[in-house]
C-alpha cells in the first residue's frame, strides 16, 4: 500500500510520518510532501493508494488538493487531518468523498485501524497497478484528445509498452485505442456542429484533432452514418420545425 502524507508544518509532518510508519500495515510505502503543489507533483509518479492531508495550507488547501488529484486520476482515497473541530469542515470532507476525517493530534490506534481497513479493501498488487495505469491513461486522453495523440506518444509519456496499453484498453473499455479516441473526437465534433454554427466543418475537424478535412469527414461518417455537413443541417432543420 502506498501512502502520501501532506502537511505544511515541518514538525507536524515529521510527527505524522513517524506515527504512520510505526502503525501502518507491513509493506506500506510512505512518502511526504510539505504543501499541495509538492504533493501533486509527487502523486503523478507515486500514485498513492491513500493520501493523508492537512486541510489548512497556504496557497492551495486540502480540498483543492483533493479536487485536482481526483481530476488528474492520481489518487481517489483521502484521510483529512485538521485542528478545526467544526461541522462545516466535516460536511465538506464528506462531500469530497474522503475515507475519514481526523482531528490533530491523531490517535495511533485509530489511524492503525483505519489504514488496515483500507489495505484490506485494496485490490491485489497487479490489479492495483493495472487500475492506476488505466486511470492515468483515460484521464489524460479525456483532457488531450483534441491534440495530435498516438499510441506511441501515449506509451512514451506513460513509460509503458504500446502492447500493454492496447490490452489495457480492451479490458477497460471493450474497445481499441483508435476506436476509443475516434469516438471521443466525433462525440465532441457533434456537439460543436450543433453549437458553433459559424465555424466551418474543417475548423471543427481541426478542433477535435483532425487536420485533414476529408479524413475528418470519412471518420465522422463511419461513426455516425452521415457527413458533418448533413448532420449539422439535420439538426438545424429539427430546430426550425420545433
């Protein structure tokens, strides 16, 4: 199990690390960060199973850290630590989907039981690694499908073999990398064709990742059964009739 501890106060951070190292299940890996920015950078490579974070940190607080970490697909389990025993913090923590909410100073027995229960819920090591990779790849594609994106580029970026990504895609989505990417692009193109009537078809194709207008039209027709222009016209006609 991989644990990341985040706190902007050095003495408290050192104390937390010492306590967690003492009570964590055997085999637990532990890293630390002194602020949310450092934590996010660490997460990108470390991909922690659980992040224990302070709430009140300068520039970027614990809730913002949780939001960005989930958006990036780097961690989805959190334990929040704070010295503020206020209901509003508890409510916000629950809304953020944290595993638990603990007040400082933490109780050794309480954190020990919590970490043990989290470990028991985690999938096997192989499955956990697989899920991490899948989450990273799909999250990255969602944010970057409009760019020039290839399987080789993705493999280099993620430091994974292209064949592994292909098998991962098939298992996770039931589809191939190319089909999944094209489907994302065409879905976005359909939205733009209906909402950006002033943009020519070629410009919309470029916005979703197709520099060649004819290739965009070919792919669009394959996935929708019609051309981009016809799709736009049919939508406009339906609006006029309505």
